[in-house]
């Protein structure tokens, strides 16, 4: 099974870390587990060339409250 990597950032733009998932894509309003184990709702997905920098599938902006 392939593992897909996603960069998680908060609404202020701070990187929370990189997580792995068994799904290839994650969309807005889905939930993801942050590197510290909390669940957070995805509010924006950057899957363009800048969002994929560092070998990740996408950069996910999460509601960190």
C-alpha cells in the first residue's frame, strides 16, 4: 500500500508538519490527523507546484482551533 505525504499548515501559515495517508487526495471540509494527534478540518488545499514542494501530494490548511 502506498503512503501519500501531505504538509499541514495552520491558518497563520505556520507548518505543523508532514503526515502520511493511505489516500491520494484530501479535500476541503475533510478531517485529518495533525502530527500531534489532533483531528482538524481542512479549509483549503494547495495542490499546485508550490503546494507540492518537498515531495508532498499537497499542502493542507487546517482549522487549528
